[in-house]
């Protein structure tokens, strides 16, 4: 099973995060403890996994892409900390435990998110495998673009602005291509760049990432409606309470599920040129439709 095979890579990402993040005893200890609270020991590690698998699919080694995979996970953790703050979504649970600001207070949580973002950049600069300096410089540019106002931050702005409004499908897709999809697409491109993939390979990985990211967001919207808090690891029903723009709200549950399936089919088709080398990426896409958290 794909999940069993991916456990090895998840373990490597966890070990890498422990290595690349400052220890909890490094002064000032409180901020490093807060960073580790959200970045270490939990989560699907999806973005990191996609980075490692994309590197391998273009014949690179997962070891070469590990610092980048950990940087992606730091950025994702930063985005979750900020997303959970009272000024944003005001959530109490994340990954089955109290959100960062519930434990450390809003000020430290805000700084922990900021620190994780800058630590991600430092990791991409200071832990570059020998001979891959040019690849990592190009990969870092991809990461920055994905986080910027034409990526994740821009998507969050659009999402906040859309609360309580009726959107078109095109407007909703635009939000999630930036808010969720930009970092997922970047994870795949970064892995491909580090692995030395050519332009054709990067285009295929980009297409896979765009479809994968959209399907992932649709299933996330569905889980917020249908999953149990204990299984999902975060409070369910929050999208509805906050009048968030979601796929089920716009299309209905069954039509949203159909759209997710169509996007996964696009993702699978994008991998055809890679053949058997893309087996894990293909199976990971299938997992998106079946996931329960």
C-alpha cells in the first residue's frame, strides 16, 4: 500500500525537521519550542513527500531534496499557525492538539510563524548538497513565488474577502489555486528542479500539482462537512459557521466530489510520460479521494 511505503519518507522528513530546526533549548527557548510544537511530530507531510517523490521521478535522489522538503513543511506549518489565529480563522485544534496560539499566546504564535518562514529560507540556503547550488537557488525562487501575494498569501487575502459572498466557480478555483495549490505545485516543481528535470518534466509535474492541489482542497471542504473532529484533528463545520466560500456550498456535496474525481484524473494523465517511475505519485493522488483526515 502507498501509505505504508510513504512512511519511510515521512520518517526522513521528521528527522530532517528535527535536524534543521533550532533545538528547543536554544535561546530564546520559548520561540524555538513554539516553532517545534507546530512543525514537528504530526501532519501528513504531504508537501514534503511530493518534493521527494518529484525528485525521484526525474531520476534524482530523495536525499538531495530532503532540505527542500523540510523547508516546504516549515512554510506549511507557518501558514497553519497564522491561519488559526483569532484574526484569521480563530481555530482551537490543529493536528489533534490545541492550536499554537492557545498554548503560547497570540504574540509568540505570530512570531513562531514568522520564524518558520525565515527558517525555511535559511534551510534552502545553508543545507544545500554539494553540486546542487544552482538547482537550490532556482528552487528557492519557486518557494518564494508560491508564498507571495501571487500565491499563498494572495489566496488567503481572496479567501478572507470572499467570506459571506456568493462566488462563481471560476472565482472559487482562483482562490484555491493560490491559497492551497501554489505551495503544492511548488513542492513538485522544486523536487523536479533539484532532481535535474528538464522543462518537459517540470511542465508535467506542474500540471499534476495544479490538479492535485485543487482536488485536495475540494476534499478538504468535504471533510469539514462530513468528518469527525477526533478523526480530522481540527474542528469540523468551521467553514459553514464562518460562511467560507467552499466547493460543497457552491456545487453541493455530490457535484463537489465529482469535480475532485475529475481533477485526480487530470493529475494521473499528467504523469503518463513518467511511466512506472510515477507509481507513488499516482497512488498518492488516488489517496486524496479516499482520505479521512
